[in-house]
């Protein structure tokens, strides 16, 4: 099962990578500055969270929950990925073990983020929940909305 999951994930990365390779030739999108990628990602995150904060119109009693939520979901400064050169030195079973360990770490981080979302969501009133549902997780171009809004 894990092998199927890993193979499917690899295939998905390959398909998505080729789909995005040709994108954005004229508008500057698709040109990744790898040196500043993390900085760009954090800037985008903060901009989106500021917009969400404005949309939610939180009460003063909800601000502490917001700050706690923000601290828990903030992207990591540097996400460690398996070193391809190191993985290539391993046999298949060792590589699978490394990838499964990395998956468990990623899954644990995702579970922490999901818990933070659930905790914050419980603090919202019905109108805020609706606004959160519509705005918390931005749609990306490949998810049905146009890229330039």
C-alpha cells in the first residue's frame, strides 16, 4: 500500500511538473527564483493572512485565538527535503524507509496544522465560519479560478 502511495505521488509530481513547465511564459509566472522561494512563500502567506484577518472582522475576544492560530500554521522557515544524492547511495528498501520517515514527519506537521484550524474555527461565529470557508484556503489556477484576479 505504501509503495502504491509513493508511486502515485511520484507520478503526480511528474505530471504536475510537466504541466507547469510551460506555464506563464509572458507574465513572469512559472519563473521560480529558487534562492528566494522561501521568502516569497512567507510573504505570500502573510499577505493572505492579513486579508483573511480583515475579512473575518474578529472581535477583541477572538484576537488571542487568531494570534495562537497564526503561530501554529505559519510555514516553516526551511522545509527539509530528502537529499537526492544521499538517496541515490541507498538501495531501494533503504530509500523507501527514508521516504516513509519523511512522510511521517510531514503528516505530523499537517496534523498539527489541522488541529490549529479546528481550534480556531471553533472560536468563530456562523458568519465568520462562512467567510473562513470561502477565503482561508485560496484557490489556485489549476483548481478552477483564473490566475490573475
